[in-house]
C-alpha cells in the first residue's frame, strides 16, 4: 500500500488514465496511461516506485473509499486530490 500522495491538476487537463473495463468492486485498476496529467506526473518523478503503473489499484481518492464508479467520478472532478494505491506483487 502506498501512502497518500497529494497531486494537483488543472481542471482542463485530462487525467490520461484508462481503467480495466467493468468498473466493479472497490478499486480502479489502471489498464494504461495515455497523454495527460498522470503521464506528466510519471515523467516528473525520479523514483520509479512513485510513478503510476499499469496494474496499480487505486483504492481511495481524497481519502474516500468507495465503489469503482464513485472513484472515477471523484477523480474526474478533482483538481487537488490524494490517491491511495495498492501495487500487486510482481509475478515470480
């Protein structure tokens, strides 16, 4: 579990996150990153462990847990937000 990270985004800037289809459960699973805020964030972070990756599970936005579709809504509206991310262990 990654600690909360505070991120700041312009309201007109796209998120650039694509999630696995279905949006069921209590997490958003990152399928890929497209041009937008999170790709720029990744390019600005020196520590690779601090970057958003394919397969990451976003489990809370602004400290709020909820259903996947609720998390998407929070992400889309937010300009200042905190994310709580779970990164599955790499397959051996």
